[in-house]
C-alpha cells in the first residue's frame, strides 16, 4: 500500500530530518500517491546517517492521529503519465572503454600481478563494459536486460581498492551529459541492476544469479566464481521488486553487507517470482572488527585471497562461501508439505537428478 517516492529529479529528494542534507531524503507515499509525513521516509546516506522511518512505525507511534496531509513538499510535482524510458546512446560506452582506472589496477594486483594483459581483467572488462575517465575513475555502466544503457556510475578508488568518499567521490554519466548539453533537461534516470545485460547471454541462461550491493563486489565475485552471474543493486536500499523482476524464474543467492543481512532477509520474502536464498556467510564468519567496519562480500573474498586460500571450484567446495546449495523444487515442496517426504520414504522413491 505504501511505497517510496520514485526519483525524478534532484528536487524530488528532500531534507533529511536527522542529518539535515537538503537532497537526500525520500518520502513514503500513501495509496493516493501523497507523502504521509515529512518525517516518514528514508535517507539515502545509509552508512553515515541511516535514518529510516517506515509507515508501520509512523502509524504505530501516531495511533489515533491523522497523518499530516496539509504540508506541501518543495518542488512537489503533480502526478504525470509515465514517460518513455530515457537511455544513453551506446557509443558513449564504447568511447569510455578502458582499464586505465585506479580500481582496475588494484584488481590487477589482486589477481594477476599488476599486468593489464591478463585473462581475468580482460574477461571482466568485456563482460561488464568497464570504462574509465581521464582522472582514472572507474565507470560502472548500467546496461539493462534489453541492452539499453541507463547510466554510468563514476566512482573514485584509491590504490588500496577502497572508495574515496570525500569530495566528489561518486558522479553519474547522465548528470555530466545533462550539464554539458548532451542530454535534454527533462531526461530522467531509471536505474537497473549493474550487470543486468549478462542475463541474456546464452551461456548464462541456466546459471545461478548472485546479487550483491556494490559494483566492486560484483566484479570481485565474478573474478573468483565465474560459474555464477554476479549483479549489483548499487546500495542496500536499492534492492527492490522493480529491479529484481528481471530475475523471474531464476535461482538467486543474495549476499548482503554484514550490516544488511536482516533487511535483505525481510525484502527477499517479496520476491516470490524467483527462488531466493540469502547467504549468511558474513554473519557466520565476520570478526567483531569486520562487523564494526561493515564489511561486504568483496572485503571478505579479498581477505581469503590474501590469506592464500584457494578459490573453490564449482563442486561441493563452494559451500564454504554459499553456506548451502540453492534448494530444489522438491526440497521446497517438502518444506511446505512434510508428508511428501514420508511418501517418498514409504514408496522408496529416488529423486530424478
């Protein structure tokens, strides 16, 4: 019944009640598409602020009160019919293609002894259309399942593979193009999963899909485990049904950051259109220091690689990462109807592999 206000322009983001940022807060909308209250919403700054006041908590705290429907958010636009999907010409992806970024150089040191002429880097670059700016920032292109370019996320990394968060640490290709007059002012962003275009490759049709938060984690996961299709949401709060619907009928394993496990467990219940498992590998293995640092699966894999632990092959060995194999249709059915297991045992049936 309630949903977060969709991003249209910067003016559709509001001042956060907690951190005070003027353009980081997203309102929750009611069934009529109206904001419930100026305090009811989520801040985009998940790590530094983390403010989130959902409708369930708002109405619990304001029982018997009427929601504040008389406030008018700044720049609140009237409801408009949906616009055609805005995309970016693919030529800009080709023009940006480069391994000359600080992050790719970090990957070279991690996997291939600082050489760009390596099968790992070539494979990642070709699959994910990796780009770079003149300042050696990496460009993570968002290309949807139909091959349409939604945008590119420009990110600064240091030589150690960690993000540079101060200053202009994150930028967007569409924002720069609008500023340079290469896109119209009314161009609107609709994001997709990073790596989504890989789902349509024939070699990936039957592969298990691994979902992570960051683009960095997707690349490192794909380097270690090419037998899975690694996609990224772009952030903890970016895991949504709108993005996940491209995974209809797929087997999916989600790898939340260590501080996002409970939230992704709750959200996974919405994705009834695919078979979802939420990995608890970080919950089981992260140290107290790593929990305090809010590590993600990339941090944990990097530690394994630097400790000299061999990368598992697509056999039973992969369980040290995934915790358990994705459940089969039969296993899921037995969970729902335990009597089926008794019938199998009584009849001496053997599952057909």
